[in-house]
C-alpha cells in the first residue's frame, strides 16, 4: 500500500531564509508525486508534480522539489521564504491510472519576521 | 469562473444524526472526489464519482454514501454520525477523472463538520 511520511509537523523559518520540507513515500512502482498547499479558509492548491524525467521540478510561487528514488524522497524547497508562504503543506502520491491521492499528515510552516 | 463550491461551510450535528454535504464542481469538470481531513491529518480519499457512478472507494464504511447528479454536482451523505466523523470534508473536481495527472484537480474550501 502507498504511504507518505512528512517527518516535520511544524517548521518555523525567518522571512528571507531558505526552506526545505521533507517527504518520504512508500510505493512499489514508479510514484506520481505532488505537493499541495493549504492556507486557512482556502482549498488545497497544487504547487508542483513529478511523474518522470528531470528529477528537479519547478512549481508555482518559486517552489521546487527534487525526486530521489534511492531515498524514496520528494523534498520541497524554496530559496527565500516570504511571510505569505505561511500555510500547511502536504505531500501526496498517486498510483498510475489511479483516481485517488494519498496524502501525508502535513507540515505547518510558520514564517517569522 | 467559479471554482469548486461546497455547502454548508460549517455545521454541527449530534451523534446518531445524518448529514448531507454538497459540492458543485468547477465549470467544465465532470468528476467529483470527496476527501475527509481530520484535525492534524492529511486528507483521506472517500470516493470518486464519474458519470453518476461511484468509480472508486477508499477505506470508509457504508455509512458514507454519495450521489452525483446529471449536472455533475455531488452530495456526500453520512449516516449514524460518530464523534470520529468530525472533520473537514473536501470536494475536488476534475475533467474526465484525470485531473490528478494533468494538474487539473481543484479542491473546494471544505465543509467543517462537528459531531457532538
């Protein structure tokens, strides 16, 4: 069965500092990987996705993620965090031709000025 | 263009009652998925509807049922409510069920259910 682990429940970074959110997945075949962001009062928004090819993928809002098969990881990064990035971030995995996403428990990002 | 709209936004029920949550998909979308997000957890897949049929179901009991109407809108029904059903219920819509892979899976803001 697929599963996603996000080891950090909360992360606090200073505005302007770099950010890395960790995600590990468990899935036997080639995973389809996603990062979503959830701001208070808003629905989940897709930041980026990885299916195949270049293991470094670019997303919206200046985010990027790197797929590392050997480590079963798909970590999200941003070089310089803005106060508006404060939100909860979810890593998710899907099966090929599947219809559902399996989400991790999320990481809450706090940005201090 | 309205996105995914859900109603009601908040509701309170007592144990044993029944609840119906509603979802209108984004214009042009014909597939609706429902997710349950308990406090401190990530969303969990309940089921997906396409062409008015339940196409896939997650690990949820039969107390959770749904329906899709000809206009693609959908309802989620939960019977015999338990305290553990308290959660944010998210609806997501996509075109032709492939939104996960095309990035065209859009989520609503959710309906927050509290069971007392």
